[in-house]
C-alpha cells in the first residue's frame, strides 16, 4: 500500500464564508494562496447553523437528528454514539491523530472522539494566539507520519474586538440593512478574520519549513455562518453557508473551483476516499472526490438543513435546490428569534427597529436566483405554488426517510440540559430540563 498522506485540518468558529477567497471584502492573503493552490467549494453548506450539531456532522457524516447531537454540548446535549467518527477512522487507518485547540462535539475527553493526543490551554482558551504555538512546536519536532491533525480556533466567535477603521470602507452584508451598527459589526468581525488568516499562514509556513507541505492534505473549513442576525442559528443561506478549501499534496487540482452544492456530511466520505479508508455503511454523505476530479457535475440535487435547539428550542427544517429554498417552522416564534442570536451592535439596532416583534411564518419560500439574500417570502405567490408543493414534499420525504423525530411532535431535550425559555429576550433565562419540565 502506498504511504497515506498527512492531513492538517483547520476549523474556525462562526466564520461562514466571510473570506476574501469567497468574494468578501476582507484581506485574507494566506487563505487566498491556499485556495489558489487547491480546490474551493463555492456552494458548501452545513447541516445545522450552530456549532455542536454541525461539527458532529463533519465527524460522523450524518444529519444531527441521526447522530443525536441536536443542541450544544456545553448545555447538556450529546451524540447518541461515538463510534465510527472521523478521527477514530483515521487512527484505525494508522494516522497519528492530534487535536490542537478547541472541539465542540463532546463535553468530555477528546480521546472519545478518536484523538490520541490533544494540546490546549484550559486557562487561556482556544484563540489563534494560544493554539498556533502548540502547532508550530509540533511541526518543528519532526512529527510521526502519517498524521491527522485538527487545529480548532475559537475565532471568529463573539465577542469581537473593536475596529476603528472607517465605516465607509466596510462592505455591508446584503441580508441586513446598510447602517453604521451593521457595518461596525462587520468591521469588528473582520479583525478576527484577518487574525485567523495570519495564523493559518504561520502554520502553512512551518509545514513548508518542515518539508511536509507536499505530503500533506491541508483543509480549511468553518462550522456555520457568521454570528449576525439572520445568519447563525437560522436556516437562511447566511446561517448555513460554510467554507471548504482543500489543498492537495503537490498542489494537485490547483485552481479548481467547484460550483456544485455540497454539505458537510460529505466531508467524512471525501476524506476517507482520498486517504483510502473504508466509509462506514451508516454514513449519509457522499464523497466529493468525483467533483474534484471532474468526473461528475453534481453531488446533490437538493440539500436539507435543520435546527432544533440552540440556546432555546426553535425547531425548523429546510430544503434547498440551486434555485429555491423552502423553510418550515414547527412552532410559533418571532421572525427573528432573539434568544438564539448573539449580542452585538447589529442586534441592538434591529431590536430598536422592531425586528424581533413580527411573527415568523410557518412556511417560507425564496427564489434564490432573483432574491439571493432571502428578503421576499413568495410562499403565497401563485406563480410559485408548484415549487412550494415540490419542496414541501421533498422535505417531508427526507424527514421520513431519515427518521426525523420532529415528525412525531416536540423533540425533548435530554434530562439535565440547560434550555433558554422561548420568551426570554436574552439567552440567560434558562431552565434545567427534568422529566416533567416543558420546553414551550
């Protein structure tokens, strides 16, 4: 058997695709260089718009309601099984598995996920400036090969540092009003984006200095969309969009940009395909290597997204084709649900404007071709009746075929979980779930 490649994976928090190589107006020269030397997936999404469920989909290749992690680990949610996870598969294949910095898939030892080694600083946290030195020391030490190393940065999670750049120079986000409060949030976010880019560059340089660059698959990905209203913790594209850059050994496939839709449950089978590891039979994603090699033009004709718990119970499901998005909300909630939205300048401005008062429709339908920022709900437009019926049917069939518990009614949180009351404005009024405590 040929020697397996090394794998070095970066994953950041709440970054979505807010990167220069994805067309955003922020300087990311190191990630741009990685993108130019590798493969960029332009329409890559996560299964769920919050960290633990999405990250568990990356490690398991399954939808959240199938791997079981439907809420946040630090709030008492857990996967139903820790078998056949990506780090375990890599370890079983003979790769030396390392975790540097953060993970959010288990509230417990990372060894349960399959990492044989972990380096982090519990007191100082998992920011780039703390984590990167561990990675640099490791690469300079002559690491055992082949290795699978995951570098988890807590950036770009809030709170953001303050940026004093001119707001006139900041590119607003198209799904929110173009006001100073939003531009300030974007400017502050971009301080962390640039920090991530700088530290990725440091690690890649160390990889080159160690003579490991051409023997290593370098991956950069993100867990879900940015921490802005109408993004993180929503099923709008801004909440479920994620980045995936893969720089293959010897710059194979350099300059490839894949436009086909893909999902982060596809990451595990893709990596197994490339490394030469059998994919577990219960994996629900597909390998993206045929797309990379130009052997096919599509991996999915539709994608599905879900949200059950973030801070509060907010059950939604969605179906997306290249042209349309259908979102179904299963309980009554405000259109913009404040407890599940991180605090910031934009949130406070929108609260003053009444954004958190209007009710959310049970169904939403968007024409992504005409309305890419999902501003106009056309669910009641007769011209879209056929599309609405088709996506309703597809969503229900997907829920049925995957055994989604939401079909049977309210999905309970595990006993001991901490869940914010739906009526609470800020994510602080929580209950500890018991066998008799209702969520609604």
